[in-house]
């Protein structure tokens, strides 16, 4: 009804695999919890600085995670105490673009992209002195925004997607003594754009750890010639 319940455009929905409920995120910066059987509202939460763009439930059924546009905080919520976030993680989200995150099937590792391109991994089972999970890995797959991350449900594979909306920049004027050529006022020649889909092997190899960064140069077809972690 008007002026009641969750306002704004519903931008994302996630269903719990354990509890009979689902969560809705809104561009109005709110989070709503609803019963799966009849859609009745259970709770209305607020804590993000921007419109909510992605939600994900933890396999234990008690926790769920939320991220928002133009908001550097990735929030963790506990359904047993939903009045305030359990903790928050920092990632760079400087635009309105939807930046995804994902959990591995066990719920131990949380992976997120960022506007600056970095992919970060946190161990949700290990909390530090401040109660937040410890980061275990961060790497830069490319120089453009990493907007999508997805973990395979059974294989040790991570997929990352990159790219973002770019705009032409003003062309620098030539010296007064030089004859001007008919140049466009705006140009894309200095704009860096990488639209890629990459697959990463997360299982490690003999004598290597999970946090080993890929080394060596890329061979033909985008494969990694040494290290064996970039497919």
C-alpha cells in the first residue's frame, strides 16, 4: 500500500535454502524480509548508504549478506538479531554499477569484485580482533572494474567479469602556433576499457597454497603459461 512497507524499486531478491523466507533489496536503501508461503512482511532493515544491488544467504540459514551501489560497505546480517548488521567489510563501489559478490558452497569464503578491479576474498569463519572476517586473498585480474564474481557450485573455479560504462574525454587543444586539424571535441583514445570473462582455478596445485597469485605471462587463448591458476 502507498507509504507502507518497503518503498522504492525492488532491485534484488534472494531466497533462503534453509529458512522459509526470502529477502528483497530496494533502491530506496532498505532490506525487507518476507515469509515464503504468503509473502507477509517479517522485518524491514536499513543500514546502507546507497540502493541495495545484491543479496546472498549463507548456507547455515542464519546469516545473509547485502551490498549497495555507491556504498563501500558489504554488510552481514544475523536473522536471530536483525536489528543491526553483525559486521561489515570494505570494498570499493564508487558508481551506480551493480557489483556482485558470492559465497563458496560451504559458506566459508566470501568473494567480491570492486570498482577499482580488485577481487577480494574473506574467510567468514575466522573473525579478527574487531570481530570482522580476515581477508585471505586480493588480486587484480585487470585494470577495469570487476563487476561480477561467481563460484562454481562443485568445482574449484571462480568466474570474474569486467567492464563498465565509460564516457569520452575532452580532446586537449594543440599549441597556438600549430594549425588545428578537424578533431572531435571528445575522444575515447585515452579511455581504458576491458570487457572480459575470465575463469580462475582456485584449487591450487602440488606445493602451492590457495592464496598463490598467478605468475607468468598469458599464452594464446588467454591461458596462463606458468602457475596454472588462470584458465
